[in-house]
C-alpha cells in the first residue's frame, strides 16, 4: 500500500485521472467542476491523501491498518466524522472516504454508518484504485 500512496503523491492534478476516480466512486458532478483540482494530504486529520475537486467534492484516501476489526471500525467512524467537519467548514457538497483494503471483507460486510447522506464510504483494493488512475 505504501507504493500506491507514493504513486498518488507523485501525480499531477490532471483532469483525466481525477475524473475517472470521482466517476468511479459514483460522483455525478458536472464537467465544469473538474476545472479546479488540488491534491495533497490531510495528515493532521489522519488521511493520507486527498483530492479537492471544484470546491464541491473532497475525496480522502487512507489505507486500512488491519489488526483488530472493532478498533479499525472506530477509526473509520472517526475519519468519516472528520471528513464531514472538513466538508462543512470548507463548503464542499460531499466527502468521500476511500479505504484501501487488502482483505477488509469483515468490515465491508458491516460497514460503519456515515454521519449523513453527503458522506460516503468506499472500500477499494490498491489494484482497483490504480485501475481508476
């Protein structure tokens, strides 16, 4: 997963891969939203990588840490809540959290609830994420 995050941080904020990522996650944003893209991280929020799209959509990408499933579930709930607060503070319409999983079937079967209808949780393998790029 470290290599996937390194690759993400090495990307330029280009419309093509950002559009594929957003659309692959279910974003129906109008095309003009993709004219303004920023990438980086939200390390202070515990999120390894983020994409800000057109002032409307914030996507956070974070690897699963594995280990105790209840502890990981609580961490995801915390990340979703932090994303909601960032969304509200900065005026985004939606926050999408992508958890990179090697084998997170146990959490995917019973995912934590999102704080509201404009916060979305996605589970992707590193390979599936790379295919969107």
